[in-house]
C-alpha cells in the first residue's frame, strides 16, 4: 500500500479494520482529533484528494493511493492557509479542539456554500463558541487587535496559542506518543445496584497482550471524593477507585491493562463477573421515602441521613414566610424540573502516566492539576516530591473536568508496572460514567401585593446527586443564591441532595444555579401574569439593589462587594432591545410569536476558599515569564492573564511567555472553575506583575539617581526623568549584583463581587409541529471592566448556545433500569450551527468588582438565565406554561390546544 500524507509518502500499513483517524495519529498527525468515533462531530476531518471526510468513519485502506491532507499540511510553516489565518484573526475558536476539523471543512467551501452555512457546516460541531465567531472566521471578519505597550487591557488581542491552534500544532492531552505505552480499558457495571461476588480474570489474562486485571482487591482501600475543591471536606469521601459494590449502571467494575486498546477491550469482554443484584431506586423523592433501598451504609460518616439516602439537607429562613403569604394579594406556586445535561466537551476525559527519574508524571485533561496532585498523593501515599501533574491545552471542560476520574487508574497501573499507561474515555463512557448536571425538582411559592411587591419567597429543592456525592453539597448551597436576586423580607429555602442509583452528578457551567434560575425566573413570570404586570416591570420593582443585603441562605455578614446596580441596567438594556425588535414578523401564518426574559446574579468566586499563586520573572532574553497554575480549556484566562501582566509591565503581550498548569513549574492553583481563573488567578497575576514592575523601577531609580516616582516602564526599557534606560542594561547590571527581577504573589477568592445577566428572546412556535424557532436573542451582562471585548462576547455567545441546548434539544434518556439509552452525540443532540441564532451581546461597564483591573469573570454565569427566558417566551407565544425541560417539539406539540387563538406577542 502507498500512503501520501501532507505530501510525504509513508510505508506503514494500517491494521485490519483500522480507521483513518487512528492511523494518521499513529503517523504523528495529532491535529486529527477524536470527538466521537461515529462521524458526528467533525473534529477528525481531513481531506482525501482535496475533499473533506470524517476520518473516524473512513477505513484507512481507502486512502491507499490517494493524497491525504491534515490540518498540519494545509499551509506551510510561516505561510498558513488563508482559512487558518481567518480563524486566528476572528478568532474562530475557544478551546480549539474542534478547530482543525472546522477549518478543514471551511477551507473547501464555495461562495454558494458559504451563503448556506447551516447546511455547509452541519457535519462539524463546536461546544464552546456559539458558532458566531466561526461564521466570522469563514467570512473573513477579523476581531483581533494589536495592543500598544501597557495598553493591553480593553483590547481584543489574540490568544497566546492562537497560531498553534489553527495550524494544528497546539498539544492537547492525548497528542503525544510514549514508547512502550500500555492502554487501560474499563469494564462497566450492567446493573444499577449490585454486590460483586467474584471476578474470574483467567480468560482475560489469557488474551495476548493483556498484562494486568485490576479489581477492588488490587487498589488502595481509601475513600475519596472525585470532586475537585480546595477544601475537600465540602464533598463526601464516599468513593473508592474500584469497589465491591456498584451503585449505578456504568460504574467501574474492573480495569484491564494491555499493549493495545483492542487487547484491553477484549480482556474486558472476557471477564466473568458474578453479581448479587440489589434493589435500586432512581427517583430522589422515592429514595427519601421510608423503606427505600439504601445506597450507603449507616456507618458512613459523610451521609446526613443514610436511612433516607440524604447526603445533605439545608434549611434556612429569614422573616416569617407564613405571615408573608397571609399578607399577599396573589400567591403563585409551581414545580419545575431540570434534567441531566452532559458537558459534551469534544475532548473526552483522558490521562497518561509514566515514571521519570523515580517520579510519577501524570498528564491529564483536568481543570485543576494542583488538586488532582493532592488527591493522587493521598490515594497512593506519595510525597509531594514524588509526583508531577500537568496539563497541555484542554479541549473543553465546563466543569466536567473538575473531577479526578481518569488520573487514578493510570497512576495505579504505572506505579504497579513501571510502564507508561494511557486511559482515554470513549464518547459513550462520557455519557454513561462522567458526571452530568444535577437533575433538580424545585417547588417555588411566591406571594406579592397587588403592586408587585414580594411578601414571601419559598423554595424547596430536591437534587439528584446520583450514586455518589461529588459536588452534591456545593451545588445545593450554590442553588440558594437563586433567592438572593429579589428583595423580600420573608424567605425560606429547604433543599435536599439525594443519593439514587444513577450516574453521579457533578459540576457543569452555572454550577447549581442554572436549575434554580429556571424555576425562580419561570415562577416570577407566572406571578407577573397573575398580577397583570409586565414581567420586566415586576423584576424592576423587586430586584436587589446596591446597599441591600444579598440574602440567600442566611442574614449574616458576607464578603460580597455590591455597590453598583448592574442588574437593573441589564434588565433595562434587554427590555429596550426587545421593544426595538417588537415588529419582527412570524415565519408564516402557522406560527405564534412571543417574547420572554430572565435574569440572574452570580458571585464571582465560590464561597469556599479559592487560591492561586503566580510567578513573574524577567529573563535574560528580556521576555517576561508568567507562570500560573490555571489550565486553559477555552475560557480565555490565558489571554487575560497575559493582558493583565503586559498592562502592568508597560509592555505588549508578545513579550510575555506563559507557563501554566504544571505542578513542577507553577505555584498552587485551585483551578479554572467558577470563573475564578480570571477573578482569583488574575489577581495573583496582577500582584506578581506589579511586584516585578516595582522592583525594576526601584532598581532603575537607584541606578540613575532619579526618584522612583519619576520612573515608568516603557516596553523594553524604563524612562527615568529625561533618560531612557534599556531593560537589557538593567538586567545585565542586576546580574552582576546577584539580583533577579522576579516575584511570586498569591490571591484568594475573597472578597468577592457579583455579576449580573439578563437574557431576552423573541421566538416563534409552530402550532402544528411544536417547533420552536428563535427569531431574536439578546443578552446583557455586567462583566465589570472588560479585559478582552472579543473574548467576553465569545463567552456569552457560547454560554447562550449551551443554554439553548439545555432548554430545547439535550435530553439524557435513562430507561427503567437506570441505563442511558442515547449515549452519543447524534441522539443526545447538542446544538449545531443551524440551531443557534446570533445573540446581540450588550455589556454593562461597571467598576464595583474587586477582581483584577476591576474585571469580572463571564464564562460561568451567562448560561443561567437562558432556559427560563426561552420557556417564558414560549408561554408568551402559546399561552401554555412548560415547567419541565427540554422543550422538544413533541413535548410542546403534545400540550398545544387543537384550536389556537393566542395572539402574537
């Protein structure tokens, strides 16, 4: 066979049945990515004789005698293809994992195809961008700007890794080859609840290439939590690496280590497991009932009420809600349900481990390598100096990688065998074993006077934490923030995090706020209609104002700074935008049109301690090295950190070299979640950069005899009075005196500030099919001082797109035995290009933040008001209230009256 890849001829032959994607990666072309292995996502797109194909479903032998082009061969070094340049300049990416495939498709489009991008890009998915930036890239619209020295903040500079991303040279977790590497595959439980009586591994060990079979008897018997937080005590230590009891369909039963993935998979198939099947319970209300199957024993110190499967319950109130309801002119009560949602980051979970100089190295797709390191030290009784954990670029996360669920097994195997080990999740494993958003059922009861003044506000929240409690308690606390958005003298919040025999729930963008926001904002809309008030006006009359307490779970003091009325501005901006677009016509006579809004507040860091340390050093090459532990997975913190440092050091981003997410080369960092990558780590960067700047200025002042207040940074020099001293001169002089211009500084997640968001939609609903079509989308956000306008807009657009999927298309179907029945991207249905409208993003310029440069993170919070705004718009159009998500056409159609006379809203 004869294979030509990027103009180079290869003599290797593929294995029988091998797909082109894995063959190309074996040849070193790591720009070809794995997102689905089913032809659904397009991340693996390459050209076969100039035509784009999904290489994961193309047999490798079909490339024999043909020319294959991957992203690495699309352009030449120093001369990228025009489409690569356009994606860098737009920028048309966030995490960048889908970018190579997106470019390979886009670079073949004709002008006619560009005029119909919904069809032309239907084979390529992006979970991050919301597609607007991708459209701009395809059309050649540029947003990237060049920053003047010291003026980087407020400028849409490009991402530090932008060129590597668009040329396919950015390294993601699995983009490497290690000689002698072994592969792990996991056998998953077919039962929702069972005791393992025996595992016969003899047939598995007889498979050629199989080296080990690990069961619960072979792992450290140490309880831990897979959830990542600085304070591990906020999550229950209720999990083992491998256990003799399985509590959900999909739980690990055993792991097989082999020379190849195929041998490991065959070993899993040949394991003979004898189970004692136990009673299971899937509904949290049923799980709390007397006599329900008990998931965790009464000896477990981490469970609040084992007899009723309650991990944690919260009960808090201020005032007297009974009196508040008695004083109300109108009382509304409704129960609202938000289902499981999967992160669907295109890079699946994965980790590699190897020994080097007697130390364990773990390379992982984690949102927090620092805390992953701490957990591995605990599990395997390692000293800190015996372990390094690090990330390359991470292909999306959204909270899904705020867990340790791959690192433990690769560490186990490498410590056991001394051999390099790899574990890479399949897309099916992502859906069936990785932690989705918590399903929550919330009953909201509101009382109000005739003028709309709230008199009572009561919420009952039942959260399904699944089989294990990772994030179960923290998301329950976070959900309490949904009641802080409105003023009311009488509030009551009762919440339960409940174990069931379902996949463990975890962290997902919005973190415990998205589900309560859907409930509370839907209820406020219903209350407004009962009061015959405009829903926006009801919000204006009740939203919390600066100087008022942000009362959520208690009325005690807190560390939140709230001095500007960003929320009111967001509400007004969206109201004005919807009024401006009120004349949009329906698509046809069979459509009804309506508008809806919703708002949310979000604290800029979690209430538990968040820590980050940054190091800044001026090197002999006159480049500033910035070392910070926060990983980059599309949230844009890398770009923001470079901008902050460049602004404080009076230079340009090109003179900042970033080192990140490596426990050997960076300080401790809690991780990139809850928007703390900007808010906390950004403050650490700011302080470290300021410390180095001050040290340079003081040295220059002493050198020139000019008072330090007369000295200022000037790109690659210091201006001291009327004299300019080059940095090269100062560095050389400092070296002779044994002085280095370097500093380390820490920052903590306190005090905190508040972000505000309001979403508005105008939708059309087809009265025959139940299809929902979004005519207009607008989002107003208080992001404080804007570090990078293009990135902020991109985060909002991506959050809105993800929220649209949450509301309209994504459904984690589980059968009567607790097994997910649609574990693939084709049937789970994250939004494609055609599903997502362009969102008008309106930014409120506020300065009440205590974040770096008075900025606020925007990646987390923008999703929260999306689903309720859509549900409210659908009600406005149809007159039918939908209190459970998702709003799929069959669900909508099933409740529409046969004869519809609702006027267009």
